[in-house]
C-alpha cells in the first residue's frame, strides 16, 4: 500500500511539472520564462528523487545486486541528462533564451526518467 501511495505522489508531482512547463509558455517575458523553467526542473527533480527512493526500496528488497545496478544506472544517467541538455541549449549559448531552453530540457528529461523508474518499480512489484 505504501508503495502505491509513493508512486501516486511521484506521478502527481511529475504531472505538475508538465503542467508547469505549459505555464512557462504563458510567462510575460524572458526572465519570467527562465524562472518558470527553473521551477519546472526543480519540481521534476523532486518527483524523480521520490520515485528513485521508492524504486530503490523495491529493487533492494528483491535483490541487493539489482540495487547496485540501479545506482550505477542512475549515476550514469545524471551526467547524460546534463550533457544532453547542455547540447540541446547550445544553439542559444549566451543568449537570454539559453536558461529557458536548458531548464525545460532538464524538466522534460527528468520527468521522462521518473516515468522509467516508475515502470521499473511496477516490474518489481509484480
């Protein structure tokens, strides 16, 4: 039951970050858009951390070796996400849009990873 509650909380926060991303497009100026993108990323990161903890708990209960693999995967994913979003926003380097494009990429990519971790948790909960 607790796993389901944690998963639901993670999904709600993930959906909130997606809704927040849509709000960013309605921001009145570039500074507000940049702030919004940063907030969207922070919300997505909180959801990711909650989901990662829930997934790790299930994986560890199943087999400690799987937990080691999940940790290694997450440690590899973080630099990938950061490099991917740096490359995605590079076309705007030095411009006022760079923080917005990078922040939205971080939010989107982090939300996608949260979904992957949720699917993994579902696999272990069978």
